[in-house]
C-alpha cells in the first residue's frame, strides 16, 4: 500500500466499522455503476453510504480526509497544474485530489507511487480544459458523507453559498452532526488547514524542474498550459 491511514482515538472507546478496503469497495462499486462517467460517482457513493449506519458514514468521511491528505504533495500539485491548464489554487487542488479519488483505488495508488501515471487515466491525455471547459476536479465528492448523513438523520436539505471566486461552501451549522462525531473520536479534518505540502517545492515556471519531476505529463501538457494561459489573457 502506498499510504497508511491514521486513526486517532476519541474520548471514549471507538472501533472503526469501515476500513480503507471497504472505503475503496464503496468507491469502486460506484464507479462500476457509473459506467465510466466519473462525474456520476459522487451520487452513487452517496446512495451507498445512505444505506449504511451513521458510524460507517463517519468512517468514510475520516478515511476520505486521510486520503486527501496523503495526496497533499508538491509533485501532485504540479500534476494538477499541468492537467488543469496551470490552475492549482488551494480549493482547486482539493477538488483535483477528490477527482483523483473518484478515479478508483488503482489509479489513486498508482498516482501516489508515480504521479506521471495520471497520463494513463482514461481521458486525461486528451484533456484541454480551457478549450473544453472540463477540468480534472470533483468538488461534489467533498460532500458525499455530509449528504448521506443528512439522508439518514432526516436533517434538512443542505444549503450552500457561493463566494466571489465562485467557490461553493456548505452552511457549517448544517453539518455539525457529522463533524461532532468526528470530533468525539478526537479526529480533526485537515482539508481546510493551510499546512505545508509534502516534498520538495517545484517551481512551475522552471521548465527543466517540472520536466525532471514529471517527464510524461510535462511532455503532454506543459506547452499546452502556456498556450491556454495566453488564450485566457486574450479573452475579453
């Protein structure tokens, strides 16, 4: 395994009902139902979680956060920027890591071992995000556990807000049930923490450094990124 999840004990005795193998069974099962359409995976995952006990939903949320953290690396941020036309904000990189999760276990673990393997993910080599308005990101996957928790508990429909940059956030008062359960376990989600990335920094403007780190992705995307940015600067 290319990563290791970490379980932190809560204030009371806690025994996980879902482990990382079961997490991936849910995701890969949803991928099979989606029939190759990764954008449909979050809804199928939500449906699967909503048929499980609340403890399983909280386990899923914790493991998801741990896997997002395992991919919080300089080389994967560079891969994100190469594939996504140079974009790689904090939010954009988080959405990219959730896109990576919905590609399934094999793709995720291969990317942790060698980010250049992302070029082998179906559809990636043909991507031109600016021309096609289709980026490697999956914001919807962020909220699968929250939505499943809502369905099981009968809480009101989740509301959201959009900030001036177009980022969507859920009303924090409406997801407290899940957050309180994770807090009870002593687990603090890290997806919103501004922590240093793992690995040596890679200056994206340094062509040689980017090619040295990710030769296959760079050969396919580096010049396309530069062309995409020029097109965007010319748009009114």
